[in-house]
């Protein structure tokens, strides 16, 4: 296969550039569906195998396991993993990542129904029970043998293990299920998941959770144990125990929580009683189990949960598995509160504290017919901290909100930590210290754009708390050893010492260095560059400036120093720390650090190594005209896996013993060589204020510098850092350079330099001289220039065409044209008022209200200058756009129509700011291509431009395609 892929490339290389381009295929919409991606790559712990899913945009994917040192490769079909949305309100599908067992012997993954099977089921429109089901794939890496288990709901394996897999299966319509031997529920038991334990007369609050058979399989021997009527299950991290909850008909008397010792097969029932059992949680050592159950309150109309705890090792006097006992009783949270039934339940890393959630007792819902003769009204109150649309969007979150609480294992002490005034909490590894960051005291101030937070530190043992910082930016960050809380205040990093209560300024004395984002160009206060991490025992905190990494002593005894020796600022390289071990909570000073590096001038990227406390400059590993993914390192071997790409190079997987000794591991898209692709270069010019600018120029395959091309300008803020990014063929409401260069266009992507208060003129000052520079260079045809943008870029596109007649066609999608009316609107996807987040302090960069700067709102609104427009426009304004009010599109269209100017508006019914439905994405892409082809290439007028689509014919144009 490799030789067949090389031969056409060798032939093409011998042809003249223009002829070579002509022998390659243009990229069409059919190409989009076929283009593959590498998803969820991972390394086995021993570094000998890379595992990933290779999937097309639309269609069936495959599981790939490839030896990292050799040519052995296994491929197994995974079914329909490429599933675009077919409805505007659908939930995006994401295939579950494959699992490599900790012993590096097996790969487990779900195999989904094929696209053909799914399409057939959809056409039949049968019952859910008849829909195709998932399978479990078990791949033995030593032999390549694949075992399949039908009708699997899901599976679990131990984080540190590899002997067992536990999986649940769906029962078929006859009540049978695949899997192992005879079930523990015995013959004649009602089919789990088919109504076991349910009764139509049972109040919803007292209905049993759906159950299904659970199969425990030993991977090496393939022996299985089948357990019926299982509602929840978990395997501990060290693969010692399987815990499972059962719920069946009351006549069976099986309800409860059980543990099975995996080595011996012995089983113990920890708790019995009719009810539901949820949130099974082991501690890290596999010595404790916790869960919640409503069994103790089952006879109540609305049973409440009780928190239970069980020791799996016992005590010296009473060793072994112990029955579960009440940790926190159902009534312990107090009036109006309850133990959350589905909230997070977990032990802290050290195991001495159990974290769980406390939720409000919900009032009965109002019967729908009770308001038939009553008013139904939303009251918008001027003192509401959240506007009504936000309250509506967050209603489910508010109903299900839980507040963090702790239970100390040794003292059996329960303490509630979080509250309405401080809802979000982070805990130390031993659970004895907690930190909350809360903006609740300043919610009314936020209406005027004054965002601020307080930081509260709790002692979960004594219940003491202290408000250690007020009106800070961002969050307080608890150090790994819980000695300090770091926070950003008044442009400085500060550290609160938990033991003494002292606050120290860590960066105020460093002259000439900004730790906030000096590239920030919106009116709001800039955020810091961020925290890289903490060293062992909290000895140092590592923070970023624009280029370098700094070591700061949180006690203030040792002077600050740059870990990267100032090389970043000196050479214009941005260094950022890479975390190769997700389980490591701190930076180990004894080990070398891996740094990501980006050269801001050349756009080269790569990796360096350095050390905490070292005196030398960072050591370069590799810098190249490439873009890199996040590298992975094998847990037990010096073996790396990373994606590498540039504009022409597909982001395949590369592996090696170090990042400067990589070999390509995958070849996921060899067909790319068959398509006209083009190239990209970095271009520079001066804007109208004399500020140096840069941008990207994408050129067609076989580009001739002596020829003038049609050119489309597309932009959004700053895009030039993406010089070496790969762009996969795809189409929606933006300009994809790969697609448009394949069609013969130049694509110009200029950066924009903003003058505060004047975003529209800033765009004109950057874009127009950039386009003129390319005309002067002799490559852009001044009579065939197009311009396009989406959202913020759409607004600026609409503004630019009111100030110049340079462009022959424009596509300003999802645009604002009237800042006055948009100022008073709502971002419906979040419920946020647009005034602050968009205009006064946000991306629109006006810098104040319409009462402070009425002239700026007028001067920056395209609506008031549309009479000057000579450029035909096509634009999208969707009626379910949650970011930009679609009535802005209506204002745009009505004004252009009133002025007698050529304009076409697309409204994809019920779709969002960026279309979600795949058919809508392809439709707007097609119409944009046809619009530009007509105005820039002289193509025939498409029917929809010539005659429109009358309402009574809506949809017929789609049926004809």
C-alpha cells in the first residue's frame, strides 16, 4: 500500500507547477465526508503500543492498535463513530475512548452499530428495544485476537490492573441477554431493565432504578460471573474489589450493596433493604466504600438519602469486610436540605475524608393545569442578580445544585462547607483544608461590569473559616500541600499562608515585567498569564509572564528568578510547562521539565527541557515549522507519542524515545496527495496608522507569482500564529482556506490591531492596506476581491464595505449592524445582558455605555452608513442564534432592501450562531461558494439568487439536490 501511495506523488513532482495542480482533484463537499481524523490517541503503560480511533467525518470508524517499535498493526471496525448532527437540537455524539489495561495486555472499546444499520433502523422507526446495540471489543495485544460481546451498555476496568473487565448488557425483547453463565438472580427472575421493581401505581420518587445484568470477566481465562438485577457498579483502582448495587422485585429480597473480592471470589452484602443504591465510591487504597441509599426512608412518599460507609479491611480486633454503617443520616443536613442522590461522592486522595453533596429539598412542582385560569408572567426585577433569561437557562442547574460537605472517617464528624454564598469549593489532599472562591457578594456590582471574587479558607475539622482576600480577579488556588492559597489582585500575585494567616506580595517588587496579559486589547481589566504549578512541599510557585516561567518563594525569603533564565523574552519565545503525569500534583524539582515553545516571530513551535532551580538557559529539544499536539509519555517507559502537522502535513501520530527522535506511526489520510492543496506564507505590511501588521496568505496549488488571482479576505482578531496549523477540508459559515484555494482563490487572513473605542475603523485601517499591498505585489486581482467574516468578523466585514468599494462580494455572517439596538439585547444562549460583556468591557471594545459614548456607538454601526455600500452581500442570520440577536440580520436586510441594494439573507430555522445541523453547515457553505463564484469567477447565477425561494416552495430546492 505504501508503494502505491508513493508512485503518483513521484509523477506529479516531475510536472510543471500549473499542470501538476490541474492533475489533482479539487476539494468538494463530498470530500468533507470522507476526510478522516485521529481521535483519542493513547499510549500503553509499557510504551509498546499506541491506540487510537480513526474515523471519517461521516461514516464508520476503526480502532487501531499499532506497535511503537515495529510494523505490527491491528485494525478493528468500531462502527458509526462519525455522526454529524441531523437536528438543530441534537446532542453531539462522541465515541467513548478505548481503554488500554494497566498491564498493557488488552485494549477494550465499544463497537457501535454501523451507519448502514443505524440508517436502516431509523427508516424502520421501530421500538428502542429493536434498535441496534453496542458491542464490547476485547483486543489481545500479544496475538491480535478480538473477542466480541453483544448488546453491551458500558464497561469498567481498574485504573491499576488488567485482569478483569466488568460490563453491563442489555436484555433482548425475550428477556435473554448475552454474556457469561447462569446469573446470580436465578432462573425465572424477571428481566432486568424491562420493568423489574417498577409499578405504574408507584409514586415516581419511590420507583426503583433500572437494572441490567452485570458480567465480571477474567480477561486471560475468559471465565465469567453473571450477576442479575444490577443498578450500579464500580471497580476499585487497585483491582481488589467489585462493588455493585442490586434492585429487583421485592419478592426476591435482593436489594442492597455487595462487594466481591476479585482474588477469592468471596461476596459480602454490606447493606440490605428495599430501595435505591447509588454513587458507589472506593477510596484510593481500596479499603473503604461509600454510597447513598433511600432504603431507610423507602416507605416515605419522598424517600431521602442516607450516606453509608463500610470498611473493607476492618480493625485489628475485627478484621475483614464490615457491614456498612450510617455515616450521615437523612435528617442530618437540617430542614430544607437533603443528601444529594446523584452528586459527586468521593474520598480525598489520603482517604480520611469523604466528600459529598448537600442539596435543597425541592418543593412540589406546580401542576400544569392549575394555572389554566391564572396569569403566567415573568417579572424582571431591577435588583435581580441574574436576569430572567439567565434564571430560566440555569433553572435545572439551580434545582440540582448541591453544596460540598465532608465526613471525617476517624471522628465520624459531618460538616457542611459550601453554601449559597460560596457554592464552589476545592479541597486539600487530606480534606482538612478547603478553599472557596465566590463572586456572590458582588453580583449586583457585576451588572455594571465590576467582576470580583472573595476567597474563603475553611478548616474542615474545626469548622473555622476566614475570608482571606476580597475583590480579586479570577480564583484562589490551593497549593498541593495546602500550605498556601495563591490569588491575583491589583496586578500582582499574592500568597496567603494557611498556618499563619499572612498574605505576601510575590511579584510587586519585580521591575519591568508584566504578569498580566499585555497583549490584552479590550476595555476590561487584563487577566494574568496564569500559574504553571507548584513544586514539591509547596516550596515554590511557578507563574507565567508573556514569555518566561518564574519561580516564586511563597514565603518571600528567596528572591524571584526566571526558571527559563529570561530566554523567552530575550528570544521572543513563549515557554509553557507540559504536564506529562496527570496523577502528579506537584512539579518534582529532581526531574527535568518539558516545556512547550512557540517563536512569536517565525511561528516555529517545539519543545525545550529545563529544571527548577537550574542556572542554565532552557535546552532546545526540537523547533520546527510545525504545529504539535499535546505529547504523551508512557507511564513505565521513555516513549513519547505526539501529533505533528503543518498546513500541508496531516496531523499523524509520531513516536520515539525522545521528541527529537520521532518516526511517523500513522498514515491516516494518504488520499490527501490526490487533492489540490496549495500553500501558505506569512505576509507583513503597515496599517493606516503606521503600525506593523502581519497575516496569512493561502495560495492555490501551482501558484504562479506572475498571475493575478481572485482573492477572499477572511479574518477574526489575530490568526497569524496559526501559520503552521493544519486545516481539514470542511464547510460551514466560514472561509476554509483549503477549500477555497482548491477552487482557485487566494485567501488572505489579516490580523487586526485595535484602537480602543473604534473597532470598525480599526478593521478598515488593517484590512484595506493589506489587500492593497497584495494588489501591488501583482497577485491579487483588484476586480475580483471578496471579503467574509463570522460573528465579530461578520460585524467588521459589514463595517468595512460601508467605507470602501474595494470588494466585489461580501459575506458577513451572524453580524451586528446597529450597536444601539444590540447594546440592549440578551445573549440568549447564556441569558447574559450584552451591554457589559460585549460593548462596555468586551470584544466590541467601545469602552463605555451608550450614554457615555453615543458617538462611538453611531460611528461604529454599519447600519448608519449602508447607503454607501456598492458591494453585493450574502449573509446568515439564524433565528436561534444565542450570541448575536437575529433581528440584527433583519435590520441589515431591511435596510439593504429599502436602499435597493443586492442582498440575500439565510435563516436556518431553529439553528444556532454557528449551525449545528450538518446539512445546514453544508448548505451555507455551498451558497457561499456559489455566491463568490458568481461575483468573482463569472459563474452563472444560481437559481436561488436569480429567483429566490418562495415560502410555498420551501424545502423543494433541497429535495431536488
